[in-house]
């Protein structure tokens, strides 16, 4: 290649949109991600200010205690971080942010939003064909939030998840793309293989239990067994799939071979993030004050939540070891 060709290619590369020089598509995704936070951030702000918007008469949320005020403040800050991530992924200074400072919140966001991205449309589809929650059961429940709140908020979460994915993938391709180019390569050390096997085993156990709940099983759910519905079945099915994905991704990364690296990386990242983040989220909710004044989930359910966190941690460990092993010499 002669000097003129090099200069021409360099000029072309400089003009090509990148995460640090976003084109129109990424600017639109950034705006979409920011706008999608408005429903949740707006509602949380209103509730912290004392508004009862979307909270029906008789709901326990009409008189929130210190725990729920703190929870609203934390979740408000978490969703506001989506705005920061959207800006970071599309600004020149974002490419210079320390890797761990970016990947940790993106990993958590992936974990919390992925189940919603898959489960919420599934719930809407089931309701559209007549398999939603039983109206009689719904009418007999204690009032909690107006139904429109869930539709507006979860639609916003779904849009946030898709927009952030559309922003993070090109950013990661520019910054770390060489780590997932080609095939998985040589097998990782035996110790990593043991971790991967543990992730697959625990993930399979978690998936079996969630699958049992999906198809109507109510064992070890305690009082919550009375609330089983098509909506909850969709959620448990998604959690089962995420647990299987985490274990499968970890195994494929550890064993190496000629499989394209991006696929097991995607499975380990998405599945591990979902199992770890949601396992931690529901555990915190279970250990906090219960809205209905009950005793919360039984010990067996907490054990499954712990299994989710363990699966996510093990899959994440394999993911880190795989990426570390692919550093250039």
C-alpha cells in the first residue's frame, strides 16, 4: 500500500462515525435513552415530593416509611444513571473513562433491564390473546399501583435497554473489539474450567426450579403461590433462560475451540448480568420490610435467589478470565 492510499484510508476512517464521533443514528439513540427515563424518574420524583400520582386509595404506598423513601431515592438515582451512560457512550471523553468504571454500571444495567426487555413484551402478548391475569384474582388483591403505571414504566425500561444496547455495542467494538474477534481459541486453565462447570451446574439447578414455577409448580413459594399467573410464568421462564445462558456461555468460553467468540461472550455477559443483578435485587427486596406486612419469601425461595447470584458471579469470573487471557502479548 503506497503513501497516498494510507492517507486516503486515514481520511476516510476519520470521517466515519464512531462512538466518540456519533453519527445521526447514535445521537437519536442517545435522545431516546434519555427520554425513556422520564416516566420513571418523573414518578419517583413526584412520590418523593409527596404526590400520590398513580397510587390508588388504600395502597400501602400512600404512607411510605423510611425504607421505601430510601428505596425510591436509590432507584431514582439508578435510573438517572442511564442518562449519564447514554452521554458517556457518545462523547469524545467517554472513550477515555477507565474500563471498570464503565463496565460495572453497564453490566448492572444489562442485568436489570434484560429480563424486562424479554418478559414485558411476552406479558403483553399473552394478555392480547386472552391469557393474562385473572380479573377475579386481580380484583381481590390489595390496591398497590394503578395499572397504567406498570405499562408506562416498563415500556420506558424496555426502550432504555434497547437504546443502551445500541449505544454500548459500537462503543465496545471501537474500544475492545479485538477481544472478541475470531474464535474462542485455546482452552482456559483447568481452574477456570472448574469455575465454568460450577456456573453451569448451579445455573441448571436454578433453571429447573424456575421452569417448575413456570409450568404451574407452587412448591416452596409460600404465600406467593396464590399469585401465580401467566404474567409471573413469563418472568420465571425468562429467569430460567438467563441462568442457562450464563452457564452455557461460561462453559463455551472455558473449553475454547473454533466457536465464534462473540456468541459465548454475549451469553456469559447477558446471562451472568441478569442472574447476578436480579438475584441481588429480589434478595434485597425480600429481606426488607414487606408491603403486605407478611413474612416474605420462604427460605427455599431465598436459596434460589442466592443460586442466581452465584451463577452470575461464576459466569462473570470466567468472562473476566477469558478477556484477560486475550490481552495482546
